[in-house]
């Protein structure tokens, strides 16, 4: 399937004012009539080739036939972008040829939006060089900057305009708008500091990981999800920024790999690709690591693995798989937007040249749509050449209409949520984080509590009845990955009323919401949407998760998911619960997070204050009866930089005789007020002396003051 780059549509509002005279003697008293007309201008970029693959020149607006949802549209303007005529190579320069100005501090700017009367970009090739300083190590950053400098010095042509963008420290910086000033571009590259933003590059903890001296723990690579989501969200921001310009844009994305992990919000990857297609941006991804000849057990930059995987081949296999998986996302971003991934090649600037040569000739068409209804629906576009059915046209296949949420009826709002849930292109206007846990109820069923967190600063409040008020709608479904059928769903809304004092705190605190399901062991996909009912903004969280069959666990002590939290709240003050009143008591009865009339609230982000207790809860199961029901022993340890800094006393607990599963609830309370803020590893160790089995669970946490 060929994915076609798109051009973002925009609105033009024209106000026409006129005064009608009613008689010369009443001119002073004549009323002034104001007529406001709003039209939506849709812009499309079309590559036209004949059946031999040659560009078709000399086309006008009359040669194109355009329909929107089957309705003919009138092409108002047609502009030919011919980049081959004047694409002469600029004379190559050396550092001594130009006076490179080194700036003490890089300035931030913005991509200047295009206007109807501005032909600044006519017959120009737009190339954006985007440096992901978070995703590249210092040596990768050096290679990326050198490749960009080499391209600007030796490969830049007279039709090229280059923009420089950077992602570091959680923000996207536009260092230079599209410019043909080679000296200015080189000066900015010289000023960029290697090592900025480094330290957040992708890491994993598996058979390939070095031995830090801590006890063995399970794979914690899933906890890097927020880093990956931030990188994709930043890339989406860049695509949206470039969408202000109508022409086709090439975005050269320098990264040191990007790995999607087990419980990533996959909706963010889809949303990033969709934003690029809407904005007419083609991603050309370049792996700045180049051609890597990896040693089977890693190189001298890491310590020895120190585990059995060194001898079974698992460590070498993990090293290879980790590297390949880090390139998969780069390949997806490029191929789904019509670009190409440049991998395993040390000549990085040749990747920029390949992207440069991909745009040579195209037409920009514009029409005012006859459908001015702001319903947010997808509108399908079809473009053809009159009298030339053999022509090969490459263009965007449609766009989403604007929406005016304030005029939606209740039926419109419900339909919008249903449509958003069914869309293959997820909407990510709101940020959503989610935690999914599981606890065994019986030999067949598992209770799966789910908690959702939304930053309060992203919600809009309205003043009603003397209170700050907002309504959040929730809808979601869980599908069986094997059969593809929906096994559970949720539809709920939360009406939040806040006093003036609590409303001011909302910008600093998240909104949390929890629900729960009963599932069988298997692999599932969850898609969950939240909508701010004041603005209509929607957020989507989508991921896959696995409920293991603990009945078949015979090598380790069978345990549930481990929940970390810092709050135990009364049930009547608990988070917004999806269960209706008649079902809430039933759910609380099976929810192991509810004890003694209080509910433990999972942290989701695993960020804790040193002034509060950290609660750790899990269940262990001993389904095979033993003589005398000997107890298990468990304890919690905190590590920092591989050194043990905190450990609880071992807790002994015997299997429950009232449960066929031999359920053993394990609860710990950690007082961390004596620990310094920073990053730690939290490990739970479970030992069964009677069977010589053990199990370990490990996850990173952050302590703040």
C-alpha cells in the first residue's frame, strides 16, 4: 500500500461589509449591513506522471477533476512547482571559505506560516533537519551534525531551503526557519553542543544487560515507555509546525534508534504518522549509529552480563534483537509517510541527498469545499486528469473536517466518541497514561484493575453554579488478540466540580480514573478514549497486554502483578469508578486493592514524594498443597546505582487454607523520608524454602521532595 504525503488544509474567512443607501435624503440614517462568509480552503499537492514515469508538465486548473465525497469541486488555483529547472549545484565550500559566526546561545524561532500573497516557497525544495538529541548518544550526535554540515557545504542546491530543529529536555526548538543562507545554517550547526539532552537514550534490562551487582529482576524495559512516547509526541509537534507551509516538506530525522516496548501507547505512533500525512511532511529517518558491528556479548562500553544467558546464547540473541527492534520504529515512520529509512550506513549525508532527490516536480491545487459543516468527519478526495486516464497521480486521499464542538448535540457527541473508537487513526489531543495489573481469582479467571491518569493542566473548566466544572467522557474496549472479538467494554462519564481553591490546584495535579474487568489468561488489546466535554479534545491510549496462566508456572513462585502506590483512600472518596452503583459493591468485593474499606491507588508513573509512604502490594499463589503449609518469605529492597540503600525486614506468610489457590497477600509500607531524591530500583523478592523456588520483580521509581 502506498502512503501519499498530504498538505494541511486551512481556513480562510472573508468579511464583506457593505452599506445600502435608501434614498439620498436618508443616507445618514441608512443601516449598515455586515455579511460574513466563511469558506474552507483545501490544499492538495499532486505528483503527476505519465505511464512511462515521466513528469507531466504544463497542466492548469482546468485539467484536474476533483471530487470530495463524490461531490465535484471547482479548482480555484493550480501552481506548478518545478524544482528541476533551477536545481543547480552550489559551489562546494570549506570552513576557510566562510566566516562562521559562533553564537553564545542559540536563538529560538518559529516556522513562518504561509500566506496567499507570499510566494517565498514557490519552486523551492523545503528540507527540515531534525536532531533528536534525547535519542542519540554523544558519538551519534557528532555523526549527525557532521552529516548535516557536509550536506549544506557540498550538496545544497539553488532551490533548497533548509530548516534546523532540535529536540532536547522535553521541548522542540526551531533553531532556524527555512532559509537558503548557507552561512547562517552552518553557524547554527557549529553552535550546537554535543551531549545536550543525552542520558535518556533507550535502555533495556534483559539477558543483554550488564550485571550491576543487584539481585536478578524481571525485564523492566516496559518502563521506558514515557521516553519513547515523548519522542514520538515531539515528532508529531514538529510535523504540525511544518504543516503551516503548503508545499511538500522533507523531514530528515536523525536518531540513535527508537524502540517501542511492550506496553507503549501505540496510539502515539499512529497519531504521529497521521499528523505528518495531514501536514504534507515526509519522514526520512537516519540511524545516526551507522553500520554497527556488535560483539556477541556487547562491547567495552558495558559490563559483563553475569547471567546464564552468556552460556546459552540468550545474551547474544538479545543484543541482536534489541538493535533490530530499535530500527523497526524508524522504518515504520518513514515507510508510512512515503519516505525511506536510511539504516546501517556510515555515509549519513547520502541519506539526506536521497531525500533531496525525491522531490522534483509537483502541482499545488486549491479549492473551496462545498461542504462547510463542521462535523469533524473524514472527507475522501479523488483527483484525476480530464481525458488522461493513464496518468499516475500521487496525492492525499482525504482529510478530517474542522469541528465546532460547542454546537454538537448529545447525539453528535456520542457519535463522535463511537467514530473515534473505530478510527484506525487515533486522536491524541489529550495525554493519557495507564497501568494494567492482574490478580488471580480462581483457576480460570483474573481480576484486571485498570487506572488512567490525565494531566489536569490539559482540561478546560467552566463556571457553573458557583463551581469550576468539567465533564470527562470515557469509552473503551478490550479485544482478544487471537479471535479479534471484543470481550469487555466500558462507557462512563465523570462530572467534576471544584471549588476555587481546588480548581487552582488542578494545573499541578492529574485526574485519575479506575475501573476493572474479569478476564481469562491470554493476549489482549485495549483501546481507551477520554474526552474533555468542554472542548471536545480527545485522548487515546492503545496497547497490548498479556494475562499469564499462573497455573502452569512451575519454575518460580507464582505471583500477581505488583502495585506501587502512595495513597489509600476511603471507598466513598475513591477515584472515579467505571462501575455503576449497582455493580460497585460487586467489583470492590473481588478487587484485591480494596482492604478494610480503603482502596490502594496505583501510582502509574511511579514518581513518589519522600514525605509520604510507598505502599507495595502483590499476591503469591501456592496451588500445590504442602505438608503443614510452610510459609513464604518476602521483602522489598531499594537500589541506587547498583548499591542497596534500603530494605524491609522479611515478611513470612502462610498459604490461605480457605483458598484453592493458596493465595498469600503481601503488603509493605516503605518509609523513604530519609532517602535523597533521585532514581532508584525497587525490587520485591519472594522465597519459598520448602520448594527451593523464588521470584523477583523489579521496576525503576523516582523520589522527589
